[in-house]
């Protein structure tokens, strides 16, 4: 937009807008694009825009089953460079060190000034970036934000991986104002958007459905100590184990379908009260497409219809995330943009 367009849009005087643009130009947050092609009386206007390529963001995704991922992103959420660390049985302090080293490696790939670091991690994260609990990583009260800022010197934001993912889907994926995104990976979590705002909850645990027991018929033992948690039906490791066991049976195709169908049913049982209470428009599934698309997604959709008040058209759409492989990384960019530039 031109300075005059900005003045009209924002309701500020041209002098104020001109002063603000000058300051942002000096800070490298804004650039001039050249003269407007629109024909108007008088001197052609100079167009200005955010410095989308001249500022970069570091994103960390700690939620995958056997890999920690990092990326350098631009202000549009495009991934410019990637770096990964393969993980095995590391827990606690070992994982923490891997994360710190990964962040350092990612920073080394940046080609422009960095706005900050965004992190999407399993577990419950408070406002100060402390991971209160992440059973799958054996983290408890870990001050991850503080540790990363001490290591890198960059402002850092830490959120649950599903919360980061729902921000990405809402911002870049055309998500609805009222939606729930279920992130399926090493564990299971969800992020909630209610009236266009991310829900956090009084304990910073809104959407923490992975360790909710689904049903009253027991089930497999979970890492948290309970039996029958949603995670034991739906997480990638449990699904892969179930499919591997099915492959050894006489009718492997039917057995595999049964594993995915039951997983979808259990997820829908957990989601139906949430979707009904909040009147959500969308359920978005984010994770490996070969596991979630087809039987599992259809099972979620069918079970939700069976368990909720009939609506015409259907009450809620069940779909897969637009770019599930990068949804957490892109969500961390949204976090940094909002925190550092106020851009939503």
C-alpha cells in the first residue's frame, strides 16, 4: 500500500504514517517497492510493504515421533532452510541438549536478521514458556524458553505443538473461526480456535485430549500410567504397532481397516462433546496422511454424526490439514510474528 492508502485505512494523519514508515524503514521491517502503477493526478505514490524476505524466523517442531525438526522461515511462513536431528530413546536432559544444539544449527542457516524463535512442543506449556509436563519427552517444569534465550540471545516463544498447528491452519490454511485441530504424532493433542481466538484454558491446557481416557472398557497402558488414554488408540507409534500386528493375520487388509476404524471412533467419542458444546465448524486432522485419510477420517465423521444432534447441512466438516508436514513449523512463525511485529 502507499502511505496515503495506509493513512486512509488506519485513520491516521499522513504525517503520522510517514513518520511511522520512516522508523520501520530504518529498522528494516518495511521496504519500498517502487512507484504505484495506478494512474492518479499528481506525483506517483511509492508503495511500501513488510520486509518479507529481509527478516527471518527460526521454528522448532519437537512433536514428531523420531525426529526433531527446525527451519528458517520468512514472514509469509515459507520454509527457506531445514535441519533435523534423529532421535531414539533419549529422554529428559538428553532431549533438551539436542533441542538447544538444533536451534544453534538452524540459526547458522539464516541469511537475514532474525525476529526470534518459535517452538512447538508436546505437553502443557505455560505463559512463560515453561513445559509443565511432557510425558513422552520426560520433561517436567522445564524452562525451555529461558534455556533457548540464554543459548541464542533471541526472543523465544514456546507453545504446545497442536496450538502452534492450529495457528498455522487458521492463518495460512483457511481454517474456520471456530475449529479444533487434532495433531497426531508421537502423542495426540489438539488446538482450539473459538471466535477467531486461540483458547488457552485456566491451566494453559486447553485441547490436551491425548491423556483423556476414552470409554470405560480399559485399554492399553499409557506412558502417563492410566489405561485407555486416547493416545493409546490414536498416536502414530500405537497405530503403527496395531497395523504391524494386523499384517501378520490371515486377513491383514480387514484387520488393518479395523485398527483405523476403531481409532477414528475413539477420537470422535472424545470430540463429540467438544464440538457440540462449542458449536465448531471444523475438525482438522494433522499427521501422517497414510494413517489419517480414508478409513480413519471417515470413521471420525460417521461417529460424530451418530453421536450429535442431526443438522442439515452436516454440523461439522472433518478434513485433513493443508500442509501437515510443516504445520507446526509454520505455526511457530505465526507466534513470532504476533509477538515481535503484532502481525496476526
